[in-house]
């Protein structure tokens, strides 16, 4: 049966998150319920959220997903890094559906063919798509918050793109930001710290190792909030911070940059704001390791200004 072969299977269900629909629904609902309701009128068009196993980053992702308005959104672009396959391009899917334990998501064949027509995208193989977790970890959240609605997804795997390529991809996606029925999900963790990640930057002036990591991550978050893709690129090249979704984040920042300069004229001004930050555990010695999780939103600037700045981190995931 041809339609069966056109489904990306939920390859990480049962390991990175629960494969049981009832358990999964209960967990997602619980994490969303734990987040206070967002301010009215934020008009969020995009979120940046983590993609670790749900026991680590599920609660953090809830802070991002609380901002989707399922009554408005009809199409969700998902941008995530490629962890296993090296490419300098962005790749899109030839499949029809992406499976989750709580319902399958339909791919937007029309938009995908429009993107292919630009000549900038490659088509990925089903195996590559099923090996990659960065997009999959967002699918159950999307399925849960959009339950019962008609909508499509456009999954895009972002390779090791150059700054020029990121600007090009951004200009292609900028037109879609202008329509509030389109929503963007950007998949990224922040600092991966420790010997096993080959990253052990420590600025003792910040205090403990985990506080140094927090200061480093928050400089990156500030660069994103500033909205200048050049500033974010400089931050990454200067600090070498192990932000695994730096390329998808850059593509999203360029998309917003092009939107603001062109199609967005006469549209509401938007800006990025961080709404949550934590670390998997608090590193205090060179033997430790951790991964940082942040949730950000791209919201209407006048309303986003009223959001509280991120407080200093008090508890890691391990301590919660």
C-alpha cells in the first residue's frame, strides 16, 4: 500500500517520549497547565523550543507551546538541525504524513512543492528523516495543542548552512510570516557543556560552572532578542557555544529580518522574547555535563515589551 510507505514513523516514541497515547496526553497537558497563561494579544508567530527527551525538556517546551493559538494557526513550519547527516542545504520531505502516538500530522504538499520550485531545497530520504529527532520531538506537542483542528505541517531540516544561504532561506520564508495563519517552530537546545560535548568554557568571574553556562547562554538569547542575524552569527563564532539549532535559529532570524524590511511593512512589528530558561543539571566540576533549554517567542513588539525579563535560574531540571 503506497500511502503506508509515505508515513514517517514515530521512531523515537517509547524511548525519547512515551509511546502510550494516554500517558503522553496526560504529560503534555500537565506541562502546559503548569505554565501561567500568556499575556493577551501577544500575537505569537514563532517559537524556539528544545528537543531533548521529554523527561528532560518536556516541561521547558511547554513554556513555548503555551503561545500557539490553535484558532488562528492553519500551517506550522518546523525548522530543526540535522544531527546525523552533513549537508549545506535545507531539506524537505516527500512523505505525506508524520506519525505521532496521538494522531498523524499531514504535510502541506502545496507549500512543499512551492519551496522545491525555488531550487534551494533538497528532498530528504525517509531514513534520514526517521533517524533525526530534532523535528520529531516537536510533533506530539503540535498534535496535542492543535487537536481537532484542520492544519498542515512543513518540516524543514536545516543543514550546516552558510550565512548567505541562511539569508536566502530566510527571504523565501519571510513571505509566510506575513500571514498569521502560518506559525513557525524552531527546534534548538542551548549549551551542551562537558567533556563529552567537547565544550568546557568556564568564566570563573560568573561564579559556579552552571552560572558561567547561564551567562553564556543568556548572551546568545539577548542576541536573538536583539533581532539582528549578524549579531547572533558573531556571538556563535566568538563564543563557539554549542547551540545545536544555531542554523535553524539563524534562518528564522533572517526570515524575520527580511519580513521586517519588506512584506512586513504595514504589518505589526515583531520581536523575539525569551520566556523560559533552565539546565538539565547544575555543573559544578569538570566531570559534570549538562544541556541548556530555552523557550522563546516571536511576538508583537508592543506587547512583547511588557513581558518580564528572564529571572536568574534557580533550579535545574534535576532539582525540579
